[in-house]
């Protein structure tokens, strides 16, 4: 069955460093991959979408890579700030073009001042 | 930007009662809305796809008679948890797409924290 895995352990980094989060998937050949941010007690907020034919996508301090051979996406936050502390979720559109979005379990990032 | 409003943000009910959660797209029309459930420190689990004017499509393992979904207009979907039990306590989140493209981002409501006592 389709499976999306993110590191369930929290990532703690120092302010100003680059945070790198990993999303791996199996039994899947998605054409698109999305990343969301979720703060405690709130709904997720869309950050970036990357297509299978795009190796890399950037938005301000965010960068996403998509390696369809490794079946992996990396999410980077450069010059991290305490305000970046949140849970980051990767998501793939389920098979069958139904539009259903399947989420990984998320990785919690804690940026310390 | 597209806004999805969810109400109530939290609710406490007694076991055996029913609770209705509303999800509205405020500045766009949504023919399809998605309902998710999230347990603490776990991922969002898709419960059902709500289709305007037709029956909802439920994911495997989700009881359609327990989680009633109604999508009566292009801007409103409701989820009713019937005969709630403590194990139904969870964070329920709805979402919708502004664009019809199946790969376009989802806009989420801020969720409803349901506690069944």
C-alpha cells in the first residue's frame, strides 16, 4: 500500500542554521508533492508544491527538492528563526486522480534562539 | 486568499449525543471538501470526501452512519458525529480547493477539537 514517511522525531536546531526535513514514500509514483506547515491546534497551511519534473523549488527561505528515483523529498529552511517552529507535513495526491491528499505524519521543528 | 472557516473550534459533549461541525468556504466555491481527523502527534487521516449535491465518499474503515456528511451548497459542508463516544474525541479538520485541479493546494479550516465525556 502507499506509504509516506517523515521523521517522527523532533528536529531541534539553533537559530540561523538550515533545517532539513525528509519525506520518503513507497509504492507510489506521484506527479506532485506538497509541503504544509501546521501550528498546534490549527489547520495546516500550504507552503510549496513541486512537480515530478522539477528537481527543486524555492520560495523565500524555503527550498524543496524532489527525487523520484530515491522516492524522496527534502524540505529546507535556511536562516531559520524561532517563528519557523512548527510541524511540517508532506503530502501526496492519492492514486486515481481523485484529488485526495495523503499526509505524512509530520516532523516537528524547534528553532532555538 | 482562499479562506475556509470551521465552526465550532472546540466542543465538549456527553457520550451518546450528536455533534455537528460546519465547514464554510468564505470567498470561493467548493464542489468538493475533505474531512480529516487527527489524533495527538499523529498525521491527518482522511475520513471522507464531501461532494456538493451528492453522497460523500468515505475512506475504508470510516462508518458512514456514524459520521454523517452533508454538502448542501457550494460553500458549506457539515460533519455530524452521531452517538458520540469517548473514542471519537479527536481534532477534526475540513479542507477545500479553490481550484478544481486535483493537484492544487488544499485550504484548511482551523479544526474542531471534539471531547466526548
